[in-house]
């Protein structure tokens, strides 16, 4: 299996090493991996409209502290936006615990290296579990946000590249020789592939044009396993929208299971 990780550039030690989250970093697996999540990183994500996701991962060890700060530029449009309009950040721990970051403040902060004025909206800190945390931000309007992780001012390492294949079908496709691994990954999320994953042991569903792997959600759904089980292998858009359209909790939960856009 080709798991060609490419190393991104190092920047000199400074307050929060910048990391760009690309528009294609729509799932944690596609997004960059901050190898040591205790090092001070500032990830920057940009959204052009509501309903987009941007994601990355950070590695932590037993005994580490997970430290996350959510910042926006202290300028319009972000500074004029209500908390409800700003992208929602959901962090998933290595054991699957979900943390939805709540906006509790609007504190001014001047970052001297980049001469940038920010507003702190949230600061979160807790003892870390060992393993890879995923960070998924879901937009509710056009906006740009900075998610800072870690606080040790040393050089950090950022890895990018296709994540190890998550499903047997992905392994099959990854084994096919092709010079363009990114294309291969995209081509996985066709309706035909969704239909193959129609069981409780591998449950994919299409919702509003995106493909989700809901396998792990079946037994966690507050509305019962059967509601999710019924979506496996199908386009679940109408069922989901009928029950949950416009609800932030179901929408952000869903974002955590995103595989990618449905290939037409
Ligand atoms: C992938 C699709 C779905 C996701 C991610 C999802 C997510 C959620 C979440 C997060 C809640 C808790 C509500 C909250 O905290 O605000 C919830 C509750 C609920 N969901 Fe879903 N849901 C999905 C699909 C469905 C479908 C298709 C149905 C019905 C056919 C359904 C019926 C319900 C019901 C009835 C509740 C309320 C349970 C209660 O409060 O007792 N859900 N869902």
C-alpha cells in the first residue's frame, strides 16, 4: 500500500508555527498531521460558504496536555459575526470522545510576529489521551478561522499525505497502479461504492451530496440504531433532512464521519 507521506517545510521557531488547512482537507484523514500536538501550531482554515468542512489531526502522548485555542481575525467580516455563524469545531479523541468547542470569550490578542490582531473565542485544555486527535471545523457562513494547538515554542513537524486505507475497498483501489493517488481516493466515493457498504459492519450513506461512513455512529445515535441502520448503502438525504435539517448537533456529528464528496 502506498502511504507516501511528504514532509512540509519547517519555519523558524516563533509564536505558533503556521499550518495552512487546504480546501481539500475536508476530513481528518485528508488533512495535515501535527506530529507532536504539544508544539505550538496555528492552523488557518478558510470557508467560502456554509456547510464546508476543514480538518486536521494532532498526535499526543500519555501525560501530555491537549491545548486548543480558537481565534478569529479582529476585523470584518469575522469580528462582526455572531458565535452561531462561525465555524463549529469538533475534536475527536483517540478513543472517540467528542468535544464541541464552546465560544466563551471575545478577548483581543495582538500577535507581534505577523502583526495581526486576533480575538480569542475559546481556550480549551485537558489531559490528553495517547494517540491521534482529529479536529473538524464545519462552516455556517463564509469565514476564516485560526485553530491553535499546543504551546511549546519549538520547531514542529507536519506530515501530509494519503492516510492508510480505512476500508477493504480502499485497499483494493490503492493497490491499483496509478500515478495520481489523490484521484484514486476521490474515485472511491461513487454511489456504487456506497451500495457495497450497506451493512451494520460497514455502513456508508450519502447525505446532501457527501458520503459518510456511519458504521461507528449506528450504536451511538440518540434516535436509535435502526434510524441509522436504515441509511446504510443508500442516499439518506431525505431521511436526515426530514428529521435534522438545520440542527447543529446532528450536522456537526455528521461532519465527523465525512469520507468525501459523492463522485457523480
Ligand atoms: C447520519 C444521520 C444522523 C445523524 C448524524 C444524527 C444525529 C443525531 C444527534 C446528534 C442527535 C441528538 C440531538 C441533539 O443532541 O441535539 C439525534 C437525535 C435524534 N435523531 Fe438523529 N441523526 C441522524 C439520522 C437520523 C434519522 C434518519 C432519524 C429518523 C428517521 C433520526 C432520528 C432522531 C431522533 C428521533 C432523535 C431524538 C432522540 C431523542 O432525543 O430521544 N436521526 N440524531
